[in-house]
């Protein structure tokens, strides 16, 4: 997670932070690493470690075994005012699941699959244009409610060892309590201090906490959201928005927002996928089971 906003404590102020062009970087010959797009929410309690400095760091993430998260997508979205990057997950050979704030305002989106090191394209890595994308109709950029979107690819993606499908929850998983289980979130973060993108896919694991506990930090977490603890200084802040959070072998979350300043211990908040199975099914060719 990159934080380039000055830390300011305001209660329940929602900020759309589109990271500045200073952090846009081009690595390699042709791979662009635009700034991340990430939503942030000020906690309702002062952080223990407020900082007025930008944090440019990945917080206790680890490099994943290449292609072990073979449904992980890397998105580059563009608009007339610039480009930004996000994560996503391939849910069928035609559709990618992501956060609404990742596609909001985009005029074009490129989706890369089968990647591990963005600096060295893997054999079998593909980049496909999006043909269309659909944000949840009740997505609210101010409150970050219903932060879910699907992207339709211009062509089908062939499934290979390096490109696979995310498993979304089954209908029978709706309502299952995940508190205390381990979640894993993945994405291409920024490396410490350098301000350039992480070349390799990173992940971080932490414990699912209850919304009540999460709300002791944020106050506005809804039933349609699910939180991971920030214990041990491990935070999803290193993951791109829109990327997958899994518990067991199922994607139960979509990276949505975190605490401004990314203070150690702050929980991170995800779209709760079980609340959107019908919407995803209605807006893609994915079918719930
Ligand atoms: C993280 O979680 C994943 C998925 O549950 C698991 O396979 C992996 O062993 C965990 N890694 C660490 C470092 O805890």
C-alpha cells in the first residue's frame, strides 16, 4: 500500500485517493505501472502511529509462488486525466471481478493474466482489452458502499496452468461465519521507499475479524463488507484494490478500502462476495453453484 496523502485525522471522512503521477512509473520496455487506485477511510480513533510522512512500503507481504494464484488479474485503466492500476480476479474465461472504484471513470481498461513478474512477461501471459464493465448500480464513491464491478473481456481467455479461475463462494457458503479464519490477499504493491511498483506478485495473510471489531476502527463497515485484522503489522495495503481475498480456496473478498496512513494494526476492508453472488451472476456469465 502506498500512502501519499498527509495524515489528517477527520472522523469518518471518506477520501478517494488516486495516487499522484509522481508514482507513475514505467518499468521494463513496455510494461507500465501506473499509480494504484485505492480508497481510504479515516479511522474513528486516532491511530497509535500517526505519520505525516508518506508510507511507501509493503507491509510484511511475501512473494507468492509464481502462478500459484493463477486467477490474479492486473488491471491498467485509463481516462482523460491519467492511468491507474488495480487488481482483479478471473471468474470465467470472459469476466473479471474487481472493485467498482477501479473502473469508475475509466475510458479503457487492459487486463493482464498469467503474470508474476511485471518486468518479465511470463510465457503464456496475456493482456486483453476490456470490452465493457459494469459497476454495481448502488456503488457510492463517497461511502464506498457496494464497491464491486465486473469487466467483460473483448475475447475469451484460454485457461492454462498459469491462468485459472477464481472460485467464488457457493450459495451454501452465504452466511457462514469466517471470523477467526485466515484470509490471504494478493497484489502488486510498491516496494519500500523506492516508489516503484513491486515487480512480483505479493500476498499477505491475516485473520478475518468481526464487523463489530472492524467498526471499532472505522464505524461505517456494513454487512456487505468483511475485514481482515491488521495484526502483526500485516495489512492488505500491499494489495491492489480490486484484487482477491481468499479464505480456504474461495474468494470471499475484493480489496476495497483501508485506513488512511496505513497505520500498523489498522484492519482492511473488502467487499463481502457472498452478498453479491446474484449481482455477479446477473451481470456476467458466471453462475453460482
Ligand atoms: C497464507 O494463506 C494461504 C491460503 O490460505 C496459505 O496457503 C499459505 O500457506 C499462507 N501463507 C503464510 C505465509 O501464512
